[in-house]
C-alpha cells in the first residue's frame, strides 16, 4: 500500500519502520524532520502533511496532543487539504474524544473514512511491534487498516464508532496511572519499613499483586531509571482529558485526580520529561525517603 505517516518521534519512528519493513511505500513527514534511517530503509520524505495526503491512500498520524493533531489535520498545508475521496485517515495519537469526532466530521466531508486508533505499550511496545491498539470507526474502514495495525501491535480491538478508541485510551491511562501510584506507595512503604524493595517486588510478582506496572515500573523505581519510556507530561495530558470529560459527564474520579496532582508535583520538581514511573519521586519527597 501507499501509506502516509506523520509524526516520527519516540513512538512514530519505530512504528513507521515496521511498515517500511513490511514492504509498504511510506511517505513521511515530521516537524522535527524525517529520520535518516527511515529514508535509508526506503521511506520517502514529504514537505508537508498535505503532500503526504495527496500521495498516500491511508494517512496515519502519531502526534503528542489534540492541538498538534488539529494543526496537522485542518491547518494550512494539512491533511484535509490533500485528501481526495476514498482515502482513510488514521489518528494513532492520544487526544480528546470529542475533538476526534469533530476532526472525523471534516474528513467525512472530503469523502474519506476516519479511524481513531490510540495505542498503549510505550516505546518498548512500539519498537517490539507489540502495542495494544484501541480503535474507533466503521467495520469496513477498520478491516482495511487492520493489516497495518498487525505490523505494529498485538492486541487490536475495534471498540466502537469514531471516538471509542480515544475513550478506551483515556480509560487505559487511568488504570496505568493508578497502578503506578499503587506500586510506588507499596515499594516506598516497604523500603521505609526496612525491607529490601527489590525482594518485595520479587515476592509480589508471584502473587495476586503481580502486574506489568509492578514488573517494569517497579524495577525502574528501584534502579532509578527514569528516562522515558512515556513522559510524565504526556500522562498529565491524558489525565487532563479524563478529568475534563468526567466533569462534562458528571462523573467523579477522585483517585485519578490524586495521581494527576502527584504528576504535577513531579513537574514542579523539573520532572515533566521523566518516565511516568518517576511519580514515585513525589511520594518520596513527602516521606523524606527514597526507594532504594
């Protein structure tokens, strides 16, 4: 297929690489420039998002936040300006469900389908092509793009109509944030009480408390490896979406709000670009003790 891929950062770069390796022709664009290794592998650099949309049949975006997607989709020299009927736009960013529906309406007016397909799994999942992909769109559009998703991920689910993928991703980020907070509290408690947190983690991995967060982020907390990963500032963005939409729905998310405040405390300490496992450092500051 002729595929467009816009956004080639920590996540987008390996994702695009998998599609090139699978034999697809990729037209690439990124505000920071197209990585040399992607063009060396056969990717074709494009001057704008509009050019990508003109040349590709399926256009994928992987961008940091809602305003970035809006600019690329609807701005000058954006995707919408380059579309012709029959194409499919796939947004794999994690953004507002409500704005997703607005973007999809504009794309539909061009005679094109829209699929929202945010991912979970972080940089490791992107590199290993093991991402969880949560999709919203029509059955027909999903079936057309599913073979591409299978080159980037393992757990691929059509959740519902347009916007349902983003709703699912917000729910995912709530679960992940609260798991990080729980693991951080547990390891901090164990360490402060005099137990070896590494041994505690090892013991917990054999019981009902076992989780992917305990496995990966628990180790990060113990070894003090807070390079992302998935940056705190991006998880803050996702929890903002959760809390904003919860207010509109009249739903209380008290522990989500607490997790967001801990991320805010990390940001105040210069940790916006820490891996989100760095949340433990806000709790450590409150306890005047480090997990070690």
